[in-house]
């Protein structure tokens, strides 16, 4: 049951105020000057986050629109905080700003104080990992291996709050250089070094904060992607592309875009897609394990037929 005692408007306003204060900060000690005082002054926000982390569902818990807005606001804070851990490459959002002066240890301390869990899964999975830099492997078929961590994965209970940023080495038939680490990243408000696309973009100062957070969950041996999406890709067939996508994508491309949040191997134009309505689930022994995921998706790519239009 969704609890009703929380003043979600106040929680949203508090998160938004912290986000804006981070953008305006000009000192050299943001953790002590802004983050710690905010934590001390906002116990209801911390209590709400911990309560949300404990919420049960069948298989995933419910969430109201207003709660998804609050989660999205906290997500935008997190994306600002990891900017110092990224490297500018000239084609991202906000390249002129280094981000607030925050260390990796301080970032981890802050999210843990909010009731979240820091993870560093050893094997690559699009559920837990965002590709920051791709290094080609000697073998074109080499599976993805994590070479370095830029920032960790963060979980709120069994819900993914933020993927970890990693440098990856992989064969070019698995992840294509210049695509996997440079194509448009969806469900992202800001990154250095790559273009981003988010449903909050293009709206006014108030309307942009009425954007829903994307919820991904791990429940038992199953991973759920974008649980609030309305098109279940598991119900599609391999040779069908949805006419609502422009340009039309094959099923394999839609799954790739949804799970990776960007294109990683396909050279389809990546700057004007709309993956926000899709959802998908995978079991740990059928795609979630990273050795099998590339082979399974490659087989699906081979069976997919691109829809053509007159």
C-alpha cells in the first residue's frame, strides 16, 4: 500500500532546492557546505527514501506519479554529483562545467546516508553498468570485461537508483566503438562526453520537474527494465518493429536501446528515438548473465527484420 502521510510536494521542493544549490555552488567544499547540512535538515526525505526501499510488491511495488517525480528529482541530484568523476570529450550536456567539487568517497557517503546501497558487480550487465569508455579487445567476439570503475552502482532496496559508470573492453561485434560509448544516452539529464535525452528536456522551469523516474528492479533471479512502461517487449515477435518508433527499430534494437539506455552495436540514427514506453524482463539464467546476453541478443538480431516503408 502506498503510504499517504508523506508531503510529497515538500519532498520534491527540497530535492529541487538542493539540485539548484549544487548548480549555483562556487566554493571548494560542497560536501561540508551543502550536502551534510541538507541531510541534517531533511529527515522526512531520508525517512521516505528508506520507506520506499522497503516497499513490497507483486513482483514490484506500486508508486504514484508524485512519488516518481520525487525519485526523478533525487536522480538529477545524483547525476550532478557524479559529473566530477567524468571526463569531457566535447559532445555532452554542460561541458563547460566540471561539476561540484566532490570526491568519490564523499559521493558514496552521501548516497549511503540517504539509505541507498553502493554496489560494484564484477561482471558487466546493462542493468548495473553504464559504458563510459570502450576499449576494443583483441578478439572481435570477446565478451565485455570491466576495466575500471568511474562511479559505483547505487540501489534503493531492490530498485536500481543509478547505474555505475565503467570503462569496458569488448570485441567490436559485442560493442561497437564510437557507438557504445558515444551514442545518445536516454533517461539521462546530463553527462560529460556524450549526448543525452530525457523526458524532462524541453519543458519550462516547473514542468520539467513533473517527469517520472524510470524504475528498474531485481527480484529474485529476474531483472525488470522500466517497469512503468506500457509496451512489453516480451510480447513482441522477432520480425516486428513498432510503427510508433521513428526511425522504426527491430525488436532486437528496441531491447538493446531499453536495456543499455543507448545503442551499443547498431549504427541506426540514435538522436531521435523514443524508448520511454518499452519494458522488458530477463532472468539471470536467460540473458542476465553477461556470458549469455550478447549471444542471445546476437541471435535475435540475426532473426530480426527491419520494417520498410514505401
